[in-house]
C-alpha cells in the first residue's frame, strides 16, 4: 500500500495544475455531480492498523479522493460526510 501511495504522489507532481486542489465535504462533491468510481478498503502499516476506506470520485477531468473510517462509511455518519477535511479535489 505504501508503494502505491508513493507512486500516486509522484505521478501527480507531473500533472499540470496538480497543486490546484481543495478540500470539500463528500456531500458537496456528490451534490456537484461527481460519480463514485471505486471504494478501496485499507488496513495495515500505512493506516496505523486502522480500517479505512478510500473513495475515489470523478466528474469529467476532475478527481476527488475521500477517506473515512470504515465504521463511519458503513453507518453513513452525517458528521463525517459533512466534514470538508475528508476529501481532496483536483
């Protein structure tokens, strides 16, 4: 998992406008018409052995990645879905 994340970070450095990112809540992103493209479960060294979910969304050429504790995603916790610190949009 660490290698995949490191590769993703390196590749975004070569994408024009990669630094143009902002944080938005999951509800805001869905409201703007983004579609969920994947949900990935992760647990291990890279997550301090916590169970998390990475949710990847896309709208045209824009991509958003959100992360949630597995329990919050399963329960669709309103406080978590409204938290702008959970998602990065590029």
